[in-house]
């Protein structure tokens, strides 16, 4: 099932028109036709967490996260269940979730390092 969700996310991202990474050299995301949150850039200190979107009306949605920093970022989606992936530095990931209600990130940096990322939330339906 998890593989199907990732494949669906990639298919949606490819079919949505403009590429998610268009618009900048830092991984800046541009709004697409299904964008319901963001795009935005976020910086977190080591070990910090932040809720990027909450009180989402339980919809099927995908989050694109571009990790532009020097440490991994955990991306968590909560709805009927919780899905979490680790996004390594200098990579882009798309995670989709049915019945999405909130989106959060956690910086996996240590010491004085920080995490930097761009993100966008899109309806999958």
C-alpha cells in the first residue's frame, strides 16, 4: 500500500503541470493548480519541530518538501493514521496521505546546525 501511495504522489506531481522545483535555485516551490498550502520556506534549529498546516478538513493531499539544508528533515502527515518519512539533505520528497489533517516537520540536525526547506501542500483529489 505504501508503494502505491508514493507512486500515486509521483504521478500527480508529474501530471500537475509546472514542475515543483521551478522558480529558484534554492528549491523554491511555485503554486500549482491544486495548491492549498504554501509554498513557503522554513528554517528550524536543531531538534526543533514545527506544524506547517493544521485543521485541514480531512482531505486526500500530498506534501512536496525540498530539503535545502545540511541535515535531514522528518516529514509527518497525520489523518486517520500517521505517515513519516526522512528527507535527506539536498533532496526532494513527495508524501501523500488520505484524510490528511495536519503536516509537521522535525529538524534532525545536531548542535548548532539548522534545517532549511521549502514546502507545498496540494490536494490529491
